[in-house]
């Protein structure tokens, strides 16, 4: 569930390596602190959040039902066996939902397709794009009920998420033996609180710079794709993510 930009293969690999570094840093810090404390439960602190009784942390294995990356990145385990799912993100423009249209449809069936149809109508009627034109990024505000479901996710999406961890990719987490605490250089925010306190938008944009508007491109069910294939890479359609920021050059649609 990370907020990614639309990158080429090399940049995507770099982003993946950074995410891996952040996940490994958090897991290792907790495991090391637990072992130093002679395997007694520890307390972790990240920003204003404190979670007690932690005995282990592990990376999430598996994928979404659709085959996309899962919402959960790291699982905390408490002394009574409770599992706490974390979604890890960097400090710069984190995407809040992974899996594209198929993943979003698992959270709120029909919502991504509704947005795509509204985006298509806006580009045709308001922007007046013609076939072959460059397409501006398109944004659509997500309603409060839907954004809560999207941020938290579902079991089939590799969720639900209990907390979002937002911090540097290089994790710093010193262990204090006197207080039996591990203090991270990021922040833990309850997923429900994040959803309620942020205005969230769908963002739709090209996968490749050379993709252009194709008014006839559609999915099997008739949902507009908006973009044609990339001449250089062959990528079809665009990409949809969830963000809490709107570009000044983007188009905003109501749906």
C-alpha cells in the first residue's frame, strides 16, 4: 500500500529497494530490542503513538487477491498473540492504496470505474481532448465513507491496516534499556484517524511519458482506459492511485 510515482523500470527498482530497506530496518530494530531485553515484551514509540507488549515483528508475505502488492508491509505481534498490521510509507508523496483499479474495486466495488467514466466525460466535454492529445493528470475527491474503506483495506487486499508508519527510508530506532522502549524516527498513525483527518483523491495519470489520449480504448466491461498504448514500451492504459495532494496542473472531476 505505498504511494508510488509512475516510474520506469530502473526507478521502480530503486523505489522497491528503498521500501525494502525501511521494512527491514523496522523489523530488525524490534527483534534486536526484544532479544536485548532478554525476550521480555517491549514498548515501541513512533511520533505520538506508543504500543506496548510487543514481542515480535515480521514482514508480510503474500499478495492481494488480484496479484498486486499487499496493503500490509509489516506485522507486529503482541505478547497475547494479537497481530497489528502496518503499512509503511516514505515522507515524500506516499500513495495510500496499492493495486490500481482492481485493488480499489476490492475495497469499494464500482468506485474506481465510476471515477474513470467521470474522468473520461470531463476530458471529452470540458478539456475537449482529441485522439493523440497529451492527457493531464485527473483527480477526483473520495467521499468520507469510501476513503475509510480504501485506507484500511480488506483481508483480500492483504489488510486490514491498523496503523500507517510514515518516516525516512533509513530507519533509526535506538533501544532504551531503562525504559524498555524503542523510539523510531517515523510516526505511527491509526489508519482510521488518517482517513478521517485527510482529504483524499484518486489520481489518474499515464504510465509512460509517450502515452496519449485514445477515446476508443476500453476495458472488457466498457470502462474507459483513456490512454492508448505506449509506443516505446507498449504499456496499456494509465495508472490510478490515492493521494492527499492535488497537482496545480491537474484536472478535478466530481463523481
